[in-house]
C-alpha cells in the first residue's frame, strides 16, 4: 500500500487535498479539486482604471497535480469541490477507463459548479477573444513573476515548469465527458470496483452530499477521511460509526491547520445575546444523549453547531446594521450550507424587525439548486428530516420565494431583475474569488459607498482580491466557518475508530499526541510517497461446503493434514469464493509431494495389501537408483521408480489409480 | 442451517401481508398489514399464536426487526396495533416516503372505519404517531447493519412511491422479500430495479400470477377516452382512489391531457388529504422515475395546473367534473357518498381500480354489472357507466417470471395472490426455471436449506495462480476479476486451479500452492507419470539404445 499526497495547498472547503493511493496494484485518485489561486492575478472584466497592475488577459488555471501522476483506475470523490478539477484530466489517455465514484448529490452540485465556472469564465473570452496561444505574452513578462510571487504560492519551485502548469479552462464538452465516467452512489451504498474492492460512502457532515469513504480491499480496509463536521445544521451528520475498526485512516482534514481559534476570539468580542432567540426558533440543536458510546457525547456535543450558528447570526446582525443604514450587502460566498442558513436567519431577523429588504440570489444555478435542495430529505440532518415527516418544506427558502421576499435570477441582465431591484438589498452571488460572476459588477457598483457591506470568507488573500476595486469605502466583514474536525477532537475520534495505522498531515504532527496510542502514525506531506507495511499477507477465501466434503485429506503427522484442492476462484463484491470444478485435471502427469522417501519394499507390500500380485522385476540393468515393480494381477502393469520420478505403465485406469494410491500412502504424499 | 418462513398473512390470499422469516437465528418480520375485507379477528395477522409458537416472552425479544415495504394498508395497517397494543419495541425500518406518507393512510382509514362503520377502534391517532416515531427511515441501496449479523437493503420496487424490495442477509444465508412491485414503469414511477444477488430464497407477490398485460399506452388512452366522452356529454366522473399513489398517477395523466386538449372542466380532490399528499410528493421527487427527474429540473410535476378547490357541497352542483374521492374500492367515506349521488345517472362514469377486496362495493361492481346494490341498509340504483382501470401497479405474470429468472434463487415462495393462480405459477416456476416453489397458506411455515461456506485463508501465490489460470483465455487481463454482479462466473471448468489445503492443529486452515507447501513442510517433489503399456516397450528400446550409445562412447573414449 502506497500513498502520495498530490496537493494539500488549499486543504480547504473550496479546494480539498488530493491523494494517490496504490493498493493491490490498483491506483486510486482521491479527490481532484480545482486550484483557483492563479485567478487572483488576473484583472476582472470589464476593465476599469489601472486594474491594480493585474494581468489583463483571459485567465489560466493550475493543472491538477494528478495530471502528471499518469493514469488511474478509479477516482474517489468526497465532495462537489473535490471533483471540479476532473474535466482537465478525463480526456487524457490514462483516464480512458477510469471510473469516478461520488455521491449523487455531490455529483449534481459538482456538475452545476463546473458549468457555472465555465459560464463565468466565458465573460473573459467575450471581452478579450478566445485564449488560443500556446504560451501567451503575459507568461514571459517579468510582471508575471512578480505577480506569482505576490501569490506566495509554495508551488513555485521550478519556474519553467510552473507556467506550463497554467492551462486554459476546460469546456462544457470536457464536463460532459467527465460526467459520463461518474458512477453516482448513495450514502451507505456498497459498490464493487473490479471485483475485489468494496467502496462505501458515508456522510461527512460538512456539506450536502459530502462523504467519507471506506475502501475495503482483500487485505486491508482504509478510511478516507476528508474534512468532516460532527453535527451539522443542514447536512446529514458525520457517520463515524460506519468507519469503525478499519485498518488504516487517511486523515485528510486540513481545516484545523488554518487558524480558527483566533477568529473565534475575534467573534467573541461581539455580543451574542441577540442570537439566542433565532437558535431556538430553527431548532437545529438536538440532544444526542441517547447514544450509548461514552465517548460520543464529547465528540458530538453541540458546541460546534452552536458556535457556527452564533457566527452566522453575528454576520446577520452586521448585515442588518448595514441595510438599516441604507447600504446594500454583497455576499459572494460559495458554501451552499452557509447560504441556506444565512437566508433563513436573515429573513427571520428582517421579519422580526418588520423591515422589507429584498434578498437576491444571482446565479445561473440558483433555481435548480434551490428546487432540488427541497427534494433530498435523505441527505439532510435529522431535524430537517423531521420537517419532511411533518409535511413542511425542508428549507426556509421555499416560503421566502413564495412570499416574494427572495428572488432568484440567473444573471444580472436577466429579464425582470430591474423590475424587482430595489436598494438597499442583500445579494448572494458568485464568485468568492472576486474575479468572476455578478460579484465583480456589484462590488464595482458599491465599493465607494461606506454604508454598504461586503461579506467575504477568510483564507483568501483579501488584499490581493480587493486590489482591482481600490479605493474602497465599503465595509468588509471577513468571516470564517466551521470546516472540519477541531484538533482537540482528533484523538478521541481516532480512539473511537480503533485503526491500526493513521496517516496524518505533517503539519498536524506537533498538534496530536503520539504517546500511549494503540496505533502507529505515519506523516505525509505534499509530493512525497510513503509506503505502508502489509497488514495481512494472506487473502480470506470462502470454500463451499460441497467442495470441502469432497476433499481427501491425508494425515502427515499428529498435527498436520493436507488435501489436494481443485477449484475455480470466483471473485465478486470483494469476496473470494472457491467453487467446485467438475472436470478433473490432466491425469497423465502428477506431482507427488511427499515427506519420506519412496521405499520400493514398502510399495510392494502396500500393493499386496490391496490384493495385487506383484514382484520386483528381474531387470538386468537394475541399479541402486532405479527399481521396477511388475504387477501381473488384476492387470498387467509396471512401475519404474527413480529418485525423482515414477512411471506407471498400465492400460487400466482403475489399476493406475490403485497403484497411485499405494504409492502416495507409503511416502505420506499427496 | 435453514431459513424458516412463517406466513402470518397474505398466504393464498390478498390482504394483511405479513411474513416472518427466521434466517441465521434472526427473526425478521416483513410487512405488518391488515385485511380490509374482514372486520373481525381476521382483520390482523394472528400475532399471539406466532408468539406462542416461538416460545418467546414478548415480541421485542422474538423479533430482530420489522421491515415495511410500502404504505398500503394491507402492508402497514396492523403496525400501530403491533407496536402500541402488542408491545413490540424493536427497530422498524421503512423508506423515507413510506415513513412520511404512512400516517396519512393509517389515519385516513382509521377515521373512515370509525366514522362510517362505527367499528371498534383498534388504535388511536396518538398510537399512529407514537408508532411512526419509532420508525428508522432508510434510503434505497443503503446497506443497513441491523445488528452484528443481520444486514438489510432496500431496492426500488416501483409499485407506489417509496415501495421497496427488501434484501436480508445473515452470514451466508440471503433472501429477498419483494413486497408489491411493478416491472414496467408508469407515469410517475420507474420499474423495479435490483442487483444480481446470490439468494437462497425469494418471496414474491403473485397478484397477477396468470395474467399477462398488453401495453400500458393503449390502456391509458382508453381511460382518457372514457373520461373525455363522459365530461363532454355533461357527465360527472368519479374516481375512487386512496389518497396516495394512484391518485397522483391518474391526475398527472389527466392534467397532461387537459393541457393538450385545452379542457376547462374542473378536476377536484375530495379530501384535503390528497392535496396535502401532493406537498409530500414534491419533496419526494427523487423517488419518482428518472424521466420525471430529468424533465423537471426546475418545475415540479406535482404542481397540478387544472386541479381546483373543492368543497363537499359541490357534489350536488350541476355540470361536468372529475372527482378523486377516497377511499378506493368504495368501502365507505366520501367516495361512497359521491357514488350514492352519482350512480343513478347514465351520464356519469365511475372508474374502478384494477383490484378490489371482496366485500367492498368496488368488488361487487367488478363482478358483472349489477343494476342495484345493497350495501348495509342502503339501496343504490346503478345506471352509470363503469370503466375498469386496466392498469395496475402490480407486475404481471411475465414480470414475476422475469424477476425470478433474473435473481435465480434456490427456492421461491409465493404470497399475496389467489390460490388457483398461485398453483399455476408454482408449476411454471418449477418446470421452466427448475426452482422448488411453495405457496403456503396463512399460519403455515416452510423450511428451506441454505448453503454454507467455510472461511479460510489463502496465500497471494495461490490467488495469483488462480487468476493467471483463469485469465489465460481472457483478452483483457486487467479486467479479469471485474464486474459488480455477484453471480459473475469467471472462466469455465477447464480453467480451474489447483492448490493444497493445509490443516494444522491450533491454526486455521490455509490454502497454498504446491511449491509453497514444499517450503513450509520441507516436503519433496516426485513426478508420477502414467503411460500405456505399449510405451514401456518403446522406453525399453530407447534405454537399450542409449545404453548402447553410452557403451560406444565409452569404448571411443578408450
């Protein structure tokens, strides 16, 4: 078993880590996100002013590291964002027979995200014309290098190689091709890959359709554990119970490496009293007291969700202040869960203060996403599932749309948008990079108004992303959201899952206790391959009882018996089944395996015991190493014995077998 | 080891489906239905008798889990009775739509029987709610570990929204209980879908054990033509249905037709229930057919355009209309009320579902066309048109045979059908498919032997040698052991591999290659060759020659 970490740079919600796992000679690619960091050095279109010294051209994107890893047999995807880089690869020859495993919901959201990205990117093409140059002029300039260093990307080790990794975006055709390879699954559905592997996705709790994966090979079971959230306010909770007792855990949750604790303090400075009422109203809290496992309450307490709701409520209060002062609010956040929660909490806040401020969601995919988030109860947290059973809409946005408080438009230039438009307003739209989509135009419109508010997510280089919009008067709220397992919960989680090996990111080495743990740690870092020792040398097989009953075992000594076995091996669903083979093997030659030497004298007496008339052949050429036994009854036969071989001359098959049996009995052979 | 199958209901009849299967020491109850044709003790399966036979102190210890296939009353009707009155507290599984919609069916029926017939109420509304709270919802294809040994999985059955076929497995013993299923897609649901599974037992419904139906399209057209003719003649159409399933399918059909033909005649739903049910259907669109999902990414097909607001007094209004009224089979409730009002006029039309339980008005209308119906103390003159819906959400005989052949179980048990037809189907399954088939009556049980396997380890060399042996003829060596199907058989007999089974005291048995055994046990190899007698002479001559040659060489050397 070998693991190569291909990318860990982002390790975030938008760009999860990517790995290459080699198992029993098969290659699995675990996640293939798109790295959009290069986008920040391109000026958004239409150009305005000096564009902050950014590149004025159709942007290019980092080619996923997996492209250089050669072909893979299967891709296992844990989230919609984890598949956005796939269309770059699926056309390559090494991916011709590759299968992509991903949950139904993640596949659907992923496809929409890819299409939206292509659509937004097309705005650049319309402005500049198509990007056809193999190596555009801007790539050679000194300016480019400066900008790249501005990006502070650790990747830039080899500059020549570097610009070759910047490629044009994929097309809608590539997306189509990629989606053809997708095999969508449900949570808890066991799928078989190549007969010997069983793959199973379970909820990871981070987002709708996000999953952890269990990869069960014939000799090892592996848990692929991407960023996970124990208790979620929208997605089905992290289903850790289905991951118990797998041999290896590939811990790929990088969220705790980002400094979240600091942000919490920042948030804590602001008041939290006002949030309590809304918490109760949406009843996203639940009691998990009934769980029997004593460690569960600690891991799964509601702290995380409470904090998350508090964070979002705080954002809501900032939004509320902005609209009260007459400013509009722009929220270019790409997290579906956060958007859905924000909508519920904002509308609640506006309703309770009887303010009428329209909320717009401007995105190509909004209508479809909003329609289908209300039709996937199986993928939602327990409290939302209860809404199904009570006959209520699963999310608040259904009611908001009906009441005319929320408007969905695919584009800023969509029909009807102007008629509905009223400022101040609250707008949720892509894209978080502030280089693509309606966010660019709206930020241009509002950037000089100090009453307005821009809500961005921490982690992106805010200074760089806001560069083309300078000077700014708009208020900017940087916020962070719960994105994975807290450091403090890693150890209790591992203790519950009881693995034998844990693969941990190098960066977490200092943060996780290694004393007194019953498993061994391996640490991985980007670009390096680590090899794990085999857990089991042998395969588990199932032998049908009808085959077993037909075996003819021979006792070799007090403690050992052996039997010759002739079977067919059937492999399916990760199970090795030995079934009976009707036809016997070629009879003319057999290997006899024996412990003691073949003594002609004993053979003679054994044959006589079976009622045969026999004697040593009076052969003139007899030497010490060769000896012949002549049989005259029940049929004619001659047995020639040398040190490494015996030849039985006989025309009667039954006699043949009898001689063979006698021979094997004298030497304890089979 | 054996699988023990006890039929508590729907044995040689339709109604109160309930089968308890003991598999690998685990007892699983499939469905827990009521019989709508009876109002005495035959209403529910005979639980007490079963419990006595098991010798268990209570149902919770006797039964590992209950699995409900779909929300029809003959499959779920006795569940609140079983949990709240008989006191079963173990796990209950059903799909998300079944859990969401079952309370409606139960409450609807409870109200009908309570209000209209004054029947003694068996369980209360609160009982239904308490019962449903205990239900664990499941998704299709999801593998659910009920306990350490018992695994269950639901497959799409297509019969009504959320209907499932249930796969259950303990150790090597595996079985499928189909519930009701449909092998042809209908307007809003897909056809039943299941994997190739290795099964010891298949328990299948056999409602249409003898019938083979023609194309669905023609039958839909017939229905639309009858409805159109009636309303254009100023008549009223009464469609008695249960709130869920058939109502939605027919309404989709009519809504579509109304749109195409630009009809203005109102379509009504008698109960707020059906309208409420549509709200659920909108959230459960993922459980309808792929076709609907694909063609309605944004618009929801359960937003009916031509359905109008309805009040009870409307049944006295003049002019044409179409009314969906509950319950189906006209066994009481509002459909009976409307029937009483509308049946005496020739202009009107009553549609009947494909199947009606005996004892209901629907059943009477189906068996020849009576001109007068006496129901309890009421006399109704029947002059209206009657159209029997020829489409049923059940599979026909061909579908049952197809599914049975596809799954190739070692044994088949038929339930949910009528005795003579079941006998006919049993013959077909045994003669055409060569599988032993049974159709036990209520409270009878059937025992079925199961296959067993021994678990052991095998060395990598052995596995590789098998794979090489079997792959010799395979062009795609890479895909040698490929495929997700269970019964994937690789290679023919000639490609069998040889190995040695090594059994040592205090160690688990192990399979290895010959040469590995030599290493392990320090044995030697000795080749045994079989030759006909004739070749002995040849060999003698050869050795003679060789000796002569050697002698020559010797002499030459000298």
